[in-house]
C-alpha cells in the first residue's frame, strides 16, 4: 500500500497551515500527519510544492518527497488529479490519501480503515474506505482505495465505497485560521 500525503502551500484562508507550529512543542500538522502515516508501515510519498519541506517532517520517518508540477498547484486542481500524478510515478495495488488538515485523527481509526479495504482476516468487497463526519459529510482525513477502482472511476467515490464514520473531534478539518486555533485547543486538551 502506498500512503500519499498532499501538502500545497497556496492556502488563502489559512496561510502556511501545513507547516506552521501546531503542537505545544512546535510540530506542524504535516509532521503530525506523517507520524501517524508511519503506523501503516507503507511507503509514504509527500506531494508538495514546499521547497524546504523536509525540515517540517519527523526525522525518524522515511518519506519520499515528490515536488508537485506547477500545473497541479492551482486552486481549481482536484486531489484526484494530483493523486493520479503520484500513482503514475509510484504504482501500487492500493493507496491511502491522507490530509494533514485532520490532525485529530486517531491511529486506531486509520488502522481499522486499512483493514476494511484490504480485508485483513475477513475478505471485504469494498473498493474504497472514506472518512466521513457523523453527518456523513466527507472530512478529508483519509481515503483508502484500490488502484484498479480508482483507475476505473477516476475517484475514490466508487460504487463499493465504505463510509467510515469518525467522531466530530477526529473529523475536524482545518481550512481557516479560526479552525486552526480550535484544532490547537482540542489537541492540547488531549495531551494533558
């Protein structure tokens, strides 16, 4: 399984949200995301347009940095288009797209979702497993998908998708400065 993390620096509503200090010890949400991704014991590819991104990553986790092509950096570019560019260079049977903007995601949810896709001890017919909030809205925390299904449909929203419901705290997604502040408060209350 390939783990893909997308981190574009062009956020307008929350400038530098992926690399700005988030935790009480100054780690970024990108650092937090990569640390959690490492539990999947898979190759991690970070697709980004941050030139100096390595200094924001955990030093003990192997991450392949794939610099994003300029034509894939615009506001109107879909995540699917960027994921396709990664899969063209790093082919694998299954992948997990993780969003750094969901720093409250629990590792146990990530592991359970992977098992739902790959079958673990019990085979499943799911082509994808998509994180959703309790109101069934996608929250962007993760999208697990079989590459064959992604190639066929051009998205992880396949007919055999499993909607993995996270609680509100885990599903919290950062898009604005205000949400960044709320997530920091939620995170600091977890570590005490």
